[in-house]
């Protein structure tokens, strides 16, 4: 199986999360979460906070402080 998507670096992952509606007030803290927990595990915890329309938009009032 070939994968065509290039991996994103941590800054690009943070940008992706903010594009989906996650409010990130402390970028350094979010970066630590990504490095320690990992993007896929972190987004797995956020699954129930996302819309159910297939776009993975984070519901309002969700943030990393």
C-alpha cells in the first residue's frame, strides 16, 4: 500500500488542530502534549468533542490552555 500524504511536523499539526476549531491559547503546552502524547492519541481523546458530520470539526468551547 502506498501512502501519498506527507507527514506533518508538530507546528503543522497544531495548525491543523486550530483549523478544525480547537482553541490553543498556549502553543508551547500544546507542543509538549503532541511530543509526549502524540497526535493520534490526543485526537482520539478528542473524538467525542468533534462534530459527527465527517469533517472532524471540534465543537465550540474546547481549548488547550
